[in-house]
C-alpha cells in the first residue's frame, strides 16, 4: 500500500490553506471538538490531513469535521459493532508502514469508546502510538464545576438498571475524590435521585452541551439538583454529572437505606464480619451497629 507522504496534503483554517507536515508511520490518536469546531488544534488538523486513513467512530459526524477544514483524507468506520472485523485489516495497514489517525465522535478517543483494543493491539506489535491531545468532556466539565480538581475519578456511564446503578454508586461513595459520570438525558433524573439518596447534600454539578450554543452548568447540593431535574422536562444533549468528594460530616449522616445498600454490595462478595468492617470504616458508624444490621440483612430481615 502506498503512503500519502509522497503526496503532501493540506487543510484550511481561518481562510488560509496550509500544507500538512509528513506523518510518521503508526497510530495517531487524535482528540476532536466536543461541540465547537474552533477547539481543534493545528497539530490535529495537520495529522488528519497527512494520515493515510482516518478511523472514525461515526463517519457521518467526522465527514462534517473534515469538510469544514478542507481535509480530503479517506474515512473508515471503526466502532464497537465492526471492531472485531476491522482490527485485523487496520493492523495490516500498520504493518505496511501507513500512518493512521483514530478519532471518536467527539473528544478524546478511548474515553468511553472502543479504541482501547486497537491501541492495545498496536502496542503489542510494537507500532508507534502517538497521542494528539485536545478537547475532553471530562476535563471541560471538571474545570467548570466548581468542585475539587486535585483528585478525580472518572466512572463513565453507570449501569442503566436501578439496582445495579445504586450498587455501583454505593461502591464509589467512599472514594476521596470528585466523581465524574457520563449520563443520558432520559436517565439523568433517576441517577441524581439515587445519588442524592446515597450521598445526601454533597456538592454537585450537571454540565450539559459543553462548548455548544446551549452550554449550561448547574451547581448545587445533590438533593436540590435531583429535585430540580425531577420536576423539569427531560433535558437534551450530552451530559456530564460531577459529585464532590465525601466529607467527615457527610460520613456521619448515613440513612438506613444508604447503610443497607452499602452492606448488600459488600455481602455479595464478603463474609458478614468483613462486610461490616468495610462499611463501618467507610461510613464512620459504630462497628457493632453495622455488624448487627449486616447480620439482619444476611438473614433476610428488612427494615
């Protein structure tokens, strides 16, 4: 397969046409705008223009981006539904010495998209994997939320079913960091209600349509945000939910429902004694009280 290095490519920005620099062989992981097309970097444009092929999660979305900047590089779909079929073909291109660019629908690839296995395969065969950093919904939401940024935990999407979602939230609750989630508009209200019942009035934020025309960031206690979204119409657009880390005061305010949820998660994999010890440490409740409740739950007693 012939490389495009012998045929310099170009892109157009701010009304000016620029020649892309030749690209070294390998897999180039390129961050693209999450909404505002102006957020793309010159390095990203040059990479997309010079690549032999752009691997895109959704070619319809990516075609619009490339056309906006006058880039004519061929596009090939690479997503969760065709990844197993496409990966061997992509690896053949890398073995032939091509330079390939990997992009997602928006933002930084590999964050809640199928790019990981491709990068894993490329690394395993010793091919160069080059990050081209740029827009990220996670970081954009984090810096605008008004919550601690020195330590954060990105969870991505929670399970859609209520029981599994609550169990996962209960496991995450004691992490001493700001929690970051992606959520769908139709599940947002339920997710906030579950989080509020488990975490109480922790400070939180809901970021919607970041960098786009209707960008909004709503901040407040979890219970207030949960009530507001429960009473409002279902929102539209891409949503990031952020929840502040636990405080000493928050650890001391643990309701029966929260305690039971935490215990059920631990009892599913540990002995009564060990489950009670972990939950007592996480919540700050007396170990004897937690152990008694764990025994009751293990017997099938309900409050």
